[in-house]
C-alpha cells in the first residue's frame, strides 16, 4: 500500500517533521479553486514565486490557442496562468533563446521557477511581455498533465524553500575554491623544488587533474546558484572558475547546459544527447538512422569505441573545440579574455620548466586525464535512462524519467561532487549540492506516491550501464539498417 509522501521517512529526523508541517498547510489565503468539469486548477500567486504582476484588463486564452504559438518566430508560454509573448525577448534572454524556443506553446511554470534565482529581478522583464491569462475554464496545466502530481511537487518545493534548502553556505564554496588553489600552488611548488622529471610531471599532472575536476564542480555551482548575495559576484565567480581555471567559455557552457536542464534527454532539444553522427543513443535516433541507411561509422561497435574515443577526447577535443568555436563566431570577447588568461597563467607558471610546446602538452595531458571523469560523471546518470522526442510531460516526470542517482557514500559524494544526486539536482538546479541528500527521501516518497520509478544504483553498475545502453542502441540501428 502506498503511503502519502509527506508521511514517509519519518526516521529522517527534523527535516521530515518540518516538511510534514509545511506540506499539511493548504495556503488558503492566496488560492482560489477553478472547476471546468474536467479538472480542478488552483491559482496560487506564490506557488512558484512572488510574481506580483498587477491585474488589469487582460485577454484570456485557451490552451488550444496557446499551443499554436510554438514557432521560433512566434513564441508564447505560460507561467502561473499568465500568458507571455517572448518572441522579441528571446534574443536577449540571458539563458539563451533556445531555452524559450523549447517551451513555446507550453506551460513553463515549474521550469521557470527551477531555473531562476531572483524572482524580483525577473519580474521586471516579465511585465512588458504579459499579453493575457488563461481563461477561467482552463486548467493551470495542459490537460495531458496530472494536476495532482504537479500540485504535490509545487507543494514540496514550497516546503523546501520554507526550510531554507535553497540557501547556499558561502563557507562551503570558499573552502572548495581554497582546495583548488592549494592544488594548483602545490603543483607549481613541486615542480620548482624537484624539477621537471618524468616522475614529477606525472605527479603534478595528477594534482592538476584533481584541481580541474574540482573546478568543474565549482563552476557548475556558480552557474546555477546564488552563492553570494550580489549577482555580480556570482557572475564573476563563474567567469573566473570556468574561464581562468578551466579555459572554457562561460556563455557556451550556460547556453548548452541550461537546454540540458529544461529538456533533459529530449531529442533534439537536449544538446547532451545530440551526439550524432559519432554515437547513436536512445531508442528513436538509432532507428531513424537505420531506416535512412545512414552509416557514418560502424555503429555496431559504438559501445567499444566509447572507451577509445568518448572517454579520452570529450574534454581535450570536443568541449574545447566547441567552446573556442562558439566564442569566436559569437564574439564573446569577455570569455575570450578569461580563457586567454588560463593559457597565459599556464605558460607563465610552467613555461620556464617545459617551454611553449611542453606546456601545451601538459595542458592537453591534464585535460586528457580529466576527460574520463567528466564523461562518467555526466553521462552515467542520463545515457541509460529514457530518451524521447518531445512529449510535454510535467517537470517532475520529465526529470525523474531522464535521470538516476548513484548510491551515497563518502567516496561517491567526493568523486561526483554530490552530483550522484542527479534527480534532486535536476528537479532543483538552484539548490546547493550540500543539501541534496537531505531532500532525497522526500523526492523518493513523492515519486512512489505517483508511481514514478526513482532509480538509485551502485556507481560501478552506473559505469557499466553506459556501454550497455550504447550496445542496445546499436542493436536497434542494426535491425533498422539491415532488415528494413
């Protein structure tokens, strides 16, 4: 028998007790019930943020009308029952226009709340875009969505906000930054003291690889979280970590990563799964290639050349070349300056010992060693999971079906930077990662209530599931290629 998600995991202590208290509240003062014979919709002004947009004489629209505005040149979306025309704003959107394109003609309430840190700032930009609201007879979400599931998820988010689960511990992240800088300094001191022998080179490469991996966690945090109270410091932190410490474009990463978050494992909207023609992943993409008799590479062996190509060259080749291409073509001058400072720092620090060519080899070696880690940590929670074309699911279902967690342990937490809690990370991207383990039991219980599978697996099994998923996709391609 299924238990209510707010009643489960009572042994988890104060967090669960507080959650029960908040989940029991119905927020009567700011909600009104709408019935249309088919569904009940609850209009809550605070449900997904304080959007105090003054009411005026607004046009009303049905979902059927809104869904027609789903083109790049004609984009409407719905947030908290309000209808916005974002067509002209899309090019100015800090998260990139593609994110808005992906939600055109849909309800974007939960995605909007998940991805925005400061709702007061966002409200300034929303007001001029407001063109109307949903007709009173319309449900708050599209009719294909489970309104009870959506409401339960929004109730959970309100509870977590009330418990300060989205408040970052500044000291935690500053210590993380200190760890990175100490590793960088230790590598240089080791080289200065012991010289540039092969043994020393291997050792400092190991130190720099750990530093690069830890920098990836910190830049991920600075891209998602409000670590500091002033947004300019968060922006500067991300530019410093991603540009100066890692040598990658912050704008390139943001636009790519935000698309991954809002449409996870949805082809072709998620750039992380649009990796053809090198790899064919999921169930639909291999069949399409097979039916069209496309064979750029012998896809029957893709689970094998994943180890020869995917693991070692993701960082030093694919990510670096793509970052440089985007910076150059889109003229991101600030990013170019930050990335240039990364290479200048390496040449100043290691050039006297290795020379220009040797320093370039050192940079490539470090990125080469970091690449398998990046590939495993980022892909083990997604490639084996459900991939599909757009199905317009609710936020909770979209993220839970496309992600999985890795079992918690001291090593797993350190190795993945707490991104072993990928489900919680995708549901709440702006939540500090040091709080994921606290909210995981509540998310699991909510999934059980609504019959969603909450996948939590051992780390070695997760590693092995990547080539197994690639092999399965290859078999689908072979059937379509040779038998149709």
